[in-house]
C-alpha cells in the first residue's frame, strides 16, 4: 500500500470516527420526550394551516435568490479591500518602512517597492471597484423598479385588463 493511499484511509477513518462519536454523543445526551407540539411544522412562527406538502409562494424563492446574489457579490469586496489597503499602505510615506514592507509582502512584491506603480495600481483598483459597485447598484435599481423587492405586489401594477372599481348600490330608505 502506498503512502498516499494510507494517508487517505487514515483521513477517512478519523473523519468517520469524528462523525460517529458526535452522532453517538447526541443520541445519548438529547432528551426523549416527544409531544404533538414538537411534531408540528414550524415556518416563521405562524400557525400551520392545511397540509405540509404544499407549494410555497414564489416570493420566498425570489427573496432568497436576491439575498444570495447580493451576498456573494459583496463577498468580492473583501479580497479587493485587502489588496487595495495593502497597496495604499505600501505607498504611504507616513507609515514606517517595516509596515510598508509587510504590506508589500501581502501583495507578494519582492525587492524595492515602486511607489509610483503601486499608487497607479491602487487608483486603478479603486476605479475598478467603483465600476463593480455601479453594476451592483444598477442591478439593485432594476429589481427595485420591477417591484421584486416588494413583498406584496399591487394588482393594479400587473399587466392585463384594467381593474375597475365598483361602487355598491345605494340602499333605499
């Protein structure tokens, strides 16, 4: 048996043992007192009406997808912030030489730090992030305009035949 296969088998064995120990501990420690209230379907604290096997409203999925899209997009800000902050710190004359070298090490720059090049790089990175943020804002404005951020869309805004208001007939006294 090669060393790689042995390493993989040890890794799988340790992972399986961690899983087994946690499942066994949970089974031994958790309380066992079921009740009808604990068996109920729980969704946002509202009382369940009807069977649990129904289709959900599409608004739940739209809101969840919008959250995921914008959350993932915002996750791109963090690596950019590290690089941008390191580039500006490496060119800052008020910071000590040791701190500038640490910032250059984050950027993986060896040797002397070219301040003019890093300054141009940090300006380019800032403009690039402004463009990225502008694209996010355009997407957000489009969703806002379409009404996808509204939880309850008005029927009057939907395309189709116009809804006419009906006045009730007056009662004869």
